[in-house]
C-alpha cells in the first residue's frame, strides 16, 4: 500500500497542517520564520526531557475526551491532532532525529536524548512555578487569580499523589 493512500495518511497530514499552518503556527510561529528549535515544544523538551511532549500528548488526549463528552467533535479532533504532533516530536527525540531537543550527549558521535524518570514531575513543577508567577503578576484581575489558584492546587495535588505512589 502506498503511504499516500494509507487510511491514516489524511490524519497525519491534518496534524502536520495544524502544527505548521493552523493552531500551532498561530500560537508559536505567527510570522512563519521561527525555527522549530526556537519554539516552545523544543525549548521545553530541552529543559525537561522527552517526558514533556509525552505529557502534553496525554493532556491533549484527555481534553479531547472532555470535548467528545460535550458533543464538540471539531474541538475533540483539534486536540487529537495536537496529541499526534506532541507524540511525533517525542518519537523524533527518541529516534535522535531532533538534535535540537537533545540535552546531553554520551560522548559518542551521535547524541542520545535524555530520559529521566522524573521528567514529567519536573515539568509539572515548572508549570506550577509559571502559574504562581503569573498569579503574582495578575494584579487586580480577580478571575485570573482564582483560575490560577485552582490550576496550582490541581498541579500540587497531582504531584502529591505521585509522590505517595512512589513511596508505597
């Protein structure tokens, strides 16, 4: 079977289109000249490892389920396409195709991506710091502060539950 006629080809093409001309470009490369390595997906992966795009893919899948349960199929599809992009980025890092996201080398000719057991928790700690920082900067915006408090609480609860699971 030819790749272009494979039943999955259209979905992969849609995911790539979303990343390069749709929502991804609108958010992270509005001028069309920001290299992939300078966009948040690569920058944050360099900092926190391959757990970042894997966690983002999981988050997008969960959000898709929420949209489906509300009958919002278009929004669910958009989240699924985003999950595909994050998953593809993780594959590229693991396969060594994305040299920009490699944070350490083994001293060999080919760098190897770093995979840390706690990379997801590191990412969550980073997200918590960002949310709390934005909450501080919100000034008199009461609704934003309330939302930031709820997000921070949810992240803290998730981190606590993960620590408990590891100590059992």
